[in-house]
C-alpha cells in the first residue's frame, strides 16, 4: 500500500487507488528530510525571497531550500528544517516556498503603505545625516570636556566623562543602525514604488534591511497564516491581522 493512495502499473497511474495514509504535505515533508544531494546554487534558490530569512520555530535554525519530485513528475520547492544536531529539532518546520514567499511579499507590500517604519529612501538618508551630525557634536563635546576639565575633582570629572561618553555611544549606535538600513535601500525614489519593479533578489535585499527573521512553526502547510511570525530587525513582532475583507494588515 502506497502512503499517498497512488497505484502504478507501467504508464498507468491511479491517484486514488485507496485512502491515503498521510497527506501530500506530510509526505513531502518526510521526503524533504531524506534529501542528500546538495541544492545547486541558482535554479532552486536564486528566486527564493526568504533564503536566509526563514527560520524554524522549533529550534531557530535557518530553513534550507529543498526540491522534491511529485507523483505527476513536477517538483515542489519548500523551506525545511534540516537541523541534524545531537539533539534534533522536535518540531521541524516545513512549508512550500511559493506559499511563504507570496505571504511575506503581500504583507510587505501592505506594510509599505501602513507601517510608519517603512519610510522613503530620501527620509532615511536625511535621518542618517542628522544622526551623523549629532555624533560629531557629541564627540566634539567629549574632547572639549577632557581638555578643559583637568582641574576638576576626579569623581566629578569621571561622572561628566561617563555622561558625555554615553551620548557618544548612543549617537554611534544610531548612525550604525541607519547606515545599515540606508545601505540596503536602493536610490531612485520611494521604496513603495521601487518594490513593485524589483526582482526576487532585489526584494530579498530590501527585506533584509527591515526583517530580522520569518519564523515558521510546524503545521504551516495546513495553516500558513496561523503558523508564521514576521520579526523586525530589532526583534519585535510585526503583528499581522486580517481585516473584514481578509486583507493582510501590518502593524508597525
């Protein structure tokens, strides 16, 4: 008895010969775990939107892209947890890549219009310039204080030094954060307009500037929206809800 209820005799195939033992998604997940051939760069992974961003909700590992043949001769590409550590993942995530990519692309498109943090490239550049100015000012104040405070009581000097050094550190962190974001964002106009024209690789680069990870929990094949969490780069969850028309709405 075949697990999917399929019977074959030469060129003849009966897809419903008997009740299946497992569902198609369960079968695909099991077969994905048996993949031994390395996935060739390009054909299978090149157009995958969430390569490197999709993570297993069971163990946190980055999901691998796997390609498995189906009964009809076609192939299914999926994200799958292949964690083979000494303590294997107890809840391996498996989800069809096309479905997850489409969900996140739809969410991000909506987020560009509604989430405050999805800002125009020009505005991001201006914020970076302001942060760099603040950093330079904080450094100048620190240097001036050190040069002029030699006569202060050591304890007072240290308190003043710590306060000014703290401002320098915060300004530096802000510049680093904005620099990373701007570096990933292309020039040429509002990101909401550019996003529509980007290919998968360009979209993936943009997503990596905003999204820290897309967490996929076991059961996503049967209930995708209920088993996927999208997290911003700062670690906060980007809540996704359905409005009355069933449209995905992204919160900042």
